């Protein structure tokens, strides 16, 4: 499933957080709900959020939301297709101003791609082969 919009991806992640908060009896204030909807590219989306919360540098809000999202992700561990939705939502939000991107980047583990490791192994083997060939060539002289 790919999300048709950033709004749809954000709403998916918000639903996961609020559902997990309900499951764990974690209270979410109105301001916390509004922060989940915040889009830094749309200043009007900050309406109703206390300035102290917007300027908070402690990271406690992000940590709370990231822990809820991570718990929801871990709860869905028996459904890889559902976990894939989390990663697709994160990909959809990339390069956006949605505050949810900060929370999701912290909470959702990135898949390790075999291709990245394979490239490094091939480069290492090529360098080793070049060193070996250079040694053989210099011995012949």
C-alpha cells in the first residue's frame, strides 16, 4: 500500500499513536494531539498549541510520542505488511514539514538493505585484488 498523500500517511501514524495510547492508558492532552497534526510549512496548524510546548527543547514530547509509535510498531511484529505501512508512511513524509516526521524517524526502524552491504563487499574485494595485482606486477620487475 502506498499512501496517496502526506496527509494520509500522517493520519495513519497518528492513528497508530492514539490507538497505542488507548491500549496503554497513556493520556494525550489536546495540545499533544494538535502537535501530532503540526505542519511547520503551515503556521496556522500551530493554532491552539501552547508556546511553551512549541519551544520545548527537552524532547520529552517527541520521546513520549516516539515510544508510543515504536510500541505500536513492535505490537504489529506478527504482520510484516502492517510494519511495511509504517515505513511507507515515513517515506511519504520525507522532505515535508510535518512534525510527525521527527517522531516517526525516531520510532520506526529503517530496513537494512542487502544491496548496500553488497556494494561495500565488492569494493573491498576489488581493492584487495588491485593490491594483489600491484604486488605481483612489482615482483615481476
